[in-house]
């Protein structure tokens, strides 16, 4: 996908770096840019419109060279996708420390970021793009599955059967939505401006059918709903036109959300701009394009509010479309709740969040074995069993075989230790990388998403995200990252990520036990401090030390 050909991570049990601790980072960096995984690998863009794995191809080459030679008592420092130094540390220190897109408060806006980006001084790391732990659309799928399951529990008796969900966006994040809805037995109409994305989701079996028109999409949806048959429908169109049209026609829609790249107005196609002209028009007049995009978002969100007024379950799924729509003139944009306070916060209070792992062997059999191990470890978790079973049947791997599931405090370290033992005994062909989404219980400060509507009003306090990165560094994570931006855009989020390697050694076991205990503990601490009774109960039951 560049002058050297497609990027693809090595497979198997042979090393190209000096140890598995650095081999893992090397393979995951490359995996993020695998054409099966990345949205625009030729531009180093992994997902989310502009989320990159490396700042430039020269920086990528320097990252690869450095990881290949890095010792187990050395740490590489990465500043917004570019390696800037190697320091001598020790075996317990991370092999890589990453900081992406971090700007001083008054300068933390798209205009200043783009000025610096144009100068070649920074890059947008999104969440798992710039921290090298993206695993394709599956990475967001399980969280999306959990969210729609919570919607079903709240409004529809535990199932989405007999309901229609309307949503926008089929990119690296939004592409998870159709499968998440059908996994919960519902019908989904997914609006997307890029025909290539619809084709990609059909190819990877995240999407069932393509509609020929809005009328065709609605007819397919109504027929499936009436038969209580799960179905996902891709519709080529602009959500800013389709949502208002369906609302004005009085279509019976039960659930409405959106996963377009609304966090960055230049990544949202406004009404009146042809898809083929998108990049040219945005590049020629970024300010004017931003205004047009925000006006279109205002139209889309206005229709979403109208659907809510008619009784539909409507929510912002963490892409900051409400704030962009507000700037575009939608006065009632924040009448729609965010998905975390609406559905997910009780899980965060328990230290639950997206635990993911990838098989460095490249062998799907290693994921099958770890799936079985997780189900054996937690036999009473019926939703986990349902998720793993459905994922095995319906999720196509992208790049290195991988899995994700939501595990909480007191669970994650058990899975990590089991995987490490499986590597040691040879049950797995090669080590396993264990990480998570940055969208986790205690790793983010994001007032429009993870920390929206905190009980004590502490939505914007970012100390917790900083502490999370520091805790994981102190606990022995293999690499740790800290980013500004992510899925809600510049100025709206600070978040930390961590990745560990289960390589079968005793040292890895010690590190895994600490990191995978302390990392989710940050979520419990965060919510205890904010006054949530669920978190307080979990802390007491689990014996967490909360100073009084």
C-alpha cells in the first residue's frame, strides 16, 4: 500500500526482534497497517478518518528499525508517531512509551492541531491506532454489542427482535453496528456515503444486504421486523438527508444513533458535496467545509431529537456529533444522552471494560483455544458465553487473529495468567498480546463520552487518565500510551492505553498479574471517588484499598 508494498505483520514463532516483548510491539504496529485492518494504509490511517499508526513513512521505518534492535533494558520514546529517543531502563519498564496529539489547553483545537500536523510535528493517534492495538472492526464490536444489549434490556424486554435501528457510518468504528444489532436479534438500517465501506462490511459479513434505495431499505427492514428476523441493511446515502427524510415520512424507527466520523468535521461529508469531491473541497476551504459539515450534522441530529420526541430510544454513541451539531445550530442537540451514562456506567463501576488479545502466531486455532479458556474461567457469565459463541460463528478476523470481551476487576488478570501458562506449555503456538480499547472504565477523561454526567460533576477532570498511564507504567506494561483527542475530537478527551505480552515466562506472569489487576482497579477507584454505590460495593467486596 506504499512504494514498498503492503504492510503485514510476521506470523509464527520465529523472532525478527531481540525478544517477544519488542517483537509484539513490532507485529502490532505492522498489523495496524495491514490492508485487511486499516482504512487507508497508504496514508498510514488506521481508522476514524485520520487516526494514524505512525506520523510518516520515514517515522514508520525508524520505528521498525528501533523495535528490531531494542534491548530488554531499553525503552523507546514515541512522540506523535515518531521515535525520538531510546533510554536505558530495566526489565520491568515498558519497552515503548507513546504520547500522541497532546496539546496545551488553550491550543487544544483542530485549527492549531492541523497547523502543527501540516508542519510535520504531530499526528492524530485516535485511540488504538496510535497505540498499536487496533484489531479491526471487532475491536469496537463487542462494546457495541454490549451497548445494544443494554438498550434491549432497558426498553425492549431483553431483545431487539421486532425493532428497527437507524444509524449512520460504516467505517472502522461504525462498521461494527450492523452485526452488533443483529447479534441482539434486531434490524438495522445503516447509512453510509462511501460505497467501498458498504462493500467491505458485506465482504467481512458484518453487513447482510445492500439496499438499492431508501424505499427498498425501509421495505426490507419492515418485513424483517414484522417477522422478528435479524437483518442488517447497508444504504448508500448521506445521514443528514436520510435521517430527516425518514423522520418526516413518519417511519416507525425504534432505536436511533450514529457512528459517522463526526468528531472531525473534515471527516464528515456535508450535504451538497459529492463523495468524489470530498477531499478536494475540504482541502481547498477547511473552514467553509467545517461550517457546512456542522450544518449537516445539525440537520441529522435535529431528526434524531424528533425521533426521540416520538418515543424512540436515541443516543449519541461517542463521536461528539451532538457538540458539532450544536455548533451548527441545533439548539436541542444535548437532549440526546450519551451512551455511557445511559447504559454503560454500571459496568464501569465494576471495573468492566474491553479486554482484547491477539495471537502473534497468526493461527486462528490459538484464538479458539483462548476462547475456550475464557469460557472455562467464567462459566456463570451467560452474556460472555453468548458473545464468544456468536463471535466464533460470525466474526471474520482482520489481520492477526484476535478476540475481545468485556471483563472486570478480579477477572482480567486471571485470563492473562491463563494465556501466559498456555504459551509456556505450548498449547499456543506463540505469545499473545493483551490490551484494551482506550474507551475503558478508568483510563479516560471525556465529558462527552466516558465521563459524561459523572455523579459528582467531575466530568472534565483528567487526573484519572494520567494516573492510569502512570500506574500501568509502574506495574510493568509492555507499552503504554497517552493520547489527546480520540473518537470525540481535539479538546474533548484525554486517554491512556496499555498493552502486555504473555510470552510464557515467569516475569511476564508477574507483570500480567499486576497490570491486569491495577488497570481495571483505576475504574473502580474513579467511580468510588465520584460517589457511585456500585463501585463502593465492588471495592469493599474485592478488598481494594481506598484511603479514608
